[in-house]
């Protein structure tokens, strides 16, 4: 069985590998800022897939970090909406 610590470490690795940023970057910035970061860095490089990945990652990570659960779920939903309605 995987522990919460191992799961948190796994998700932390995905943030770094997929986005080049530590999870705290996504925790500490609002959805608009995160979306602009993604557009600036991944436009034309499967932006839609990166947004989906980050949205799911934030959602799954919310179960590992219950203190941030509501905030992470909200960011996950907001990013999904950006993906459906790009600027």
C-alpha cells in the first residue's frame, strides 16, 4: 500500500517533470496567473493536454493535502473552465 507521503512525493515529481515548477508555484498563485504561465510556456505544445494534466493533478493532490483541499479543487475546476473557454 502506498502512503500519503509517497503519493505526495509522486505528485511533486510530476509537477516538476511536466511543468518545471514545484507544487508551491501552483498552490501560491491564482488560476488566472497559472493559466497565463501555461499559455506563455506551452502554447502550441499541447496546451490543452497540459491544462488537463494540471487540473487533474491539482484535484488528486487535494486528497493528499487536506489543508489545501478546497483551494486545490477550486483551481482544478477553474483551469478546466479556461480549457473549455480559452481567451
